[in-house]
C-alpha cells in the first residue's frame, strides 16, 4: 500500500472511542467525527453499571453463565458466538477501565464491588455510583485525548455524518460530513468508515435517549444499501420519570440494590388487604422478583395500569420504593439517580416512594454486522454488508437478540469497539487499492447528491413545521410500536408514516441561512427518522409471534419454526424489502424462557464441551 | 379560555460578529416544565410575543438530565443547565443569555473548546500501558473512591469559568475544572507516578497561580464539587514541587 491507510470513526460515545483507541494503539491515524464534543455523548446517560463475571463474591459466576443469561434474556434471537466472546472478554474490559482510573465503587478490601441486575442471580455488575456510563466515557475520552496530543487522532466535533461514499463496486471509500456551525459539506477519503452513531430513540419522540439519538446516520447508511436488522426490537425500560421534554431513566440498579415496585392493592384474592402495598413483580415472578428482565417488568406494569386499572390514582404510574434502604447506602451507590429524581420531580426519593412508568430506552436492532465464521469465507468483526463500512454500539444489532439485559449495553459497546477497530485495520490491509487512489468522481457524485438535498430542503416553502411533525411521529410510534402491538395498529401506523413522509416535503425551514442552522440539520434527521420508522414498523407487522420486547397479544407465543430468524430490511424507493436470516444457535439450544421459576441449566452437554475445550 | 403562559426574554445574536438583541416569547404553561420545554415550544412555533416570525432560538442540549453539560446558559443571571431549570422555580420573564466567557457562535451557543484544550495542557489522564488485558488496577479504599468519584462527575459545563473573575475571553487562565481534574489524576495510584508533569503544566503561564481566590466557582458548580479544596490541594502540591526543584529534584 503506497499511502498510509485512513480511518474514519463516526460517533464519540463508548463504542466510537473504544474503536478509536484500538486503531490509534495500532499506530494508525483516525479522523473522529461527532455531532457533539465527544465528552457529551449519550453514553453519559448509562447509569447502573457494566456486566462481567469477575466472580469476586464467591457465587461461582462464570462467563458461560453470563453468556447463557444473555442469550436466554434475549429470547434466543442473538447469534451466539459473538455473545460468548463478549462475555469471555467482559472481566478484562472491566479491569481495563479500572486501570484507566474509573472510580468504581469498592469493597472493604479495596476490590471492585459488584451488584445485582435484571435477568441474573449473580452479583455481576461493576458500577461507579449511578453514573457508570459517564465515568466509563470520561475514561475513554481521556485516553483519546492522549492520542490526540500524540497526533494520532484528529477530532471533528460539531460535524454530522450524512452519508458514506461507495465506489462503483459498492465498497465504502469515505464519508460526506457537514459542519454544523458553518454549514459546509465536505468529503473525506477513508479506507474504512466505522459508524458508532448510537440508537434511534428520538423516533419515539420522548424517550430516555438524548436529543442527539436520531438514528439518522444509520438510516442514511441503510438508504445507501446497508442492511438494517431486527429493527422491530425496541426495549421499553420499566422505570422512568415521565416529563414534557424527556422520560428520565430511573436505573435498574435501584432494584439491583433492593428497590421494590408496588401499587396499592385492591384486596382481591391472593393480594394484600385494600390499600396495602402489592409487590406485584415479586408475586408474579417469585424466582426473580423485581429483577426480572426489562420486557417482563414493563409488560407487568402495563398490565397493572392498563388492564387491572391499579396504577396510582388510576393513572399510568406505579411506585418504585427505596425508602426502606439506609440513606448512606443510597448515597454511596445510587446518588446520581436520587439526585435526578429530586431535581426534576422535587421530592426526596429517600423519603417518598418514586412514581414511575415505562419509557422507550434502547434499540436491540440496528445495522447488520458480521463476525468471523468457520465457513472458509472472509468475515470481519462488525463489518456491515457494505465492504469497508463497519458499525459498533447501539447502531448495530449484534449482541442482544430480542431483549437486552441491563448493564450489557456498556459491555457490548466497548467489546464491539475492541473487535471492530482491529478488524477494520485487518480489512484495510487486505485491500488491493486504497481510498486515496479512488476516482474523484465518486466523491463529487455524493457531494452533489447531498448538496442538492440541502438546497431542496432550504427551498421548501410549505405550511408544515419539522419539529411539529417530529412530535406527531413520536406519538404515533409510541402508540403503535412499543409494549403491546396489534397488526391493525401497525398497518395504520405505516399509513400514517407514509402521510408524514408526504407532509415532510411541505415544511418550511424557519431558518434559511447557512450559519448554525439547526432546523436544516433537524429536518434531514427527521427525513431519515421517517424512513427508519417504516423499516422498524414493517418488521413488527410481519413478525407474527411474541419474543422478548416484541409482544403481540394475538400471537402470544414464541414461534421458533417461523421466526427464530434475524429480520433484514433492505431499502428500496418503494419501501423496505424484508428477508430473514438464520440465527446461529450452535452453542445453546433454544429453550422456553421463564422468570417465575429459576432458570434451568440449559445444555449441560454443550456447556461441558465448551469448558473442556 | 387562554391558559397560563410562560414569559421568556432571550438574548439573540445571529453570529459572532453581529449585534445582539432581546426577543420576547410566550409559551403555554404545563406542570413540571423546564427551560428546554419552553425552547422546544419556540421551535415548533417561532413567533415572538409581538407576532413576528423569527428563526427558532439556537441552543445546545443533549442528555436533558444534567450529566452531559451541553445545555448550560445564563438563566436569570445565573449560569446553569437549562434542563434542570424548572419554570416553577424561576421568576418571569425568564431571561436566557449565552455564557459570556466563551466565544459566541449563535444565540445561546458558545464555543467551550478552551476547556477541552485545558485538559490537554494538564495531561488529564492515567497513562496506561495499553488496552490489552493486564489484570486488575490498583486497590484503594471505598473512602477514597467516594471522594474522587465526586470530583470525576465534572461535566465540563463551564459554570465555574463563567463566574470566575480571572477568566476572560482574551486570556488563557486554565480555570477550576481542569485544576480539579489534576487533583483526581495525581491521587490515583497509577496517575500519581506522573504527578510532577501535571503540576509543572499547571504552573505554566495561565496556570493555577492566576487564581484570585474569589471562590465563585464552588458556588456555581451544579455538581457541588469542592473546587476550592481542589485548588488548595493543587496549590500545596505546586509549592512542594517548587521546593523539590530548588533542591534539584
């Protein structure tokens, strides 16, 4: 290779920064693009912790147990080999952060402390108060800054990725980005582009996500030919504070530390006397109690409020109670979330039970990505179906199947970066030609396409407001595409999305200038959100079963014969084209997923084989 | 019936070289709303109180739960995050202005890159040998973790610089946030191996010696970080370093 290869990472959350560090550590230069200063990325919102079977509590925890919990928790939809590798790497990842100086909570011996989380019986979650994501992000931000000073990383903060640049053979040769302050659009040559652009929560209007989580970059790649996988799998977190601007997460770690969920009882048979607390999760799921996985807890809360009418004051609210936990413990382990509740609700949760309701939280689905397989073909960790285009973190579908376990997201973002970074280098080194040698015409073509699109947006002169349309999209998706799904409502939602897409071209940008034009950027994001919303909703419509976070009362059972498959959406101008790919279940045979009783061992033979070799 | 309206005054400026102006807005009141909700309402209907359609107010935000630091602005004269500024606790009209110690980009958006540059200057990181698996990090006590975890909650929001009389747009005083970061890394068992490098950086031009001890920073910090103690600790370390150097250390 004549010139040094170039690498672009888009997104500066945990996945993106881990990727950057791995590439820089190998001595390669990285251009890092982010819509916000990377230290402000959405990873800061992760509260509870990061999973790893470090097994310092004498519980006999193992990476295999972590793997089995994750696969079982994900209702067997995840390809198993990458999840196994992730769980094996987890203790080392936690130790790496420990060496970077993350202020994890400690035991009296000065070791890392671990707490309980949903969907497991083990203390497996390392944590730094209740702002673990923030603390991990800061650690990686510091290491990236070190490489920036060393000249191996160039940051482009305040730049938005608006598309990749394919050559005539379809290989990714660079990216088109727009500087948000000046409005300047520019092409960047690169031998590998790694998207680490986060989840699409904003498609649901208000969620636990940050305002930057539009899914716009993933949608742009999808529209150019990258497959979008399992888009219908949206995690609705059971415990959040409703708000006008945002639904603020109240971490699962609150229940991990002993928090209990209840409503005043109606005194019916098998329940406490009228008005007494009914700890309904503990009653319905005696084996896991308040620590059932999120999809299970969320459906239970929906049942309490919507079917039984037992929400607080008949409304969509239940109690999350920590008033029985000593204040010193709450302050040492949960201060960050206690503070959020206090600041935004105005009540002290140490004294008064919190009032919460489920909220859209996480996308298990995302861009389809590969991993090494034993079929004699070249496969690269985290590479999409577009050669040279990689994806890591929440913007890809890789690790969580039909439902993500709490504290596995911080782990999967970092693991994906650890694998994706080095494998992007491997891919680049195996190529015969470089991006530097690619024809200028392919860059000019993409520049023109985006420039035309921008001009078209700025010239629009209709009655609609993009921010208003976004609020409508959010209401529509929250109504049809969250906890309980019905085919007639999903069909109606697809019709409504189509109508929003028509109305989109009747907006007026309330700002026509180039300088820091937020409505321009938001409108393009909205355009991309509408297209992704369609792929997600069609995926849900066609999946006639219930699995993990995807629940249809008309099809209440999991249907492995028809749907133990990854949904793949391919963009066409006429709408998404869906196909299905087999799931790799080679390590653990799928079994029924239940949380009212203890998880049964699952594949003792496979397990023994894996352990011996 | 017209419900209760929330009155806002926003200082607008189209770009760095433009003049600024005040614009008044009104948005419908809802219980529990914050300044972000008000600004989002203006985005949906960017019309001033006197009926003029204007570009929506430009501002930065992201997490909306006071952990990312993005949405910092001056609200009724005080720098703070607009997500945690609840309308019920504010006097109306609510006055929104950009922070004044950073270069203005547009409306309420400023360029805070001097804060990130300061982190480079003081080498605010633990210089690990690599990201490969080298086993656990150093042990330390829960008491120490509690102290330094609190310091590490700094979200680089800029409130401490905004209120500091020593920070001006024209100078390069490093400010309380970066000084407090040095305290963290110099206390970490591995970071401490490189403490003198950071102290040397901290005592270069625009360093800790420019602190005027006004102690406004500690009052302004939304995370209640004990910045005064951080500055005092770093001053002690700087003094020790000077003595050490005098004796050829």
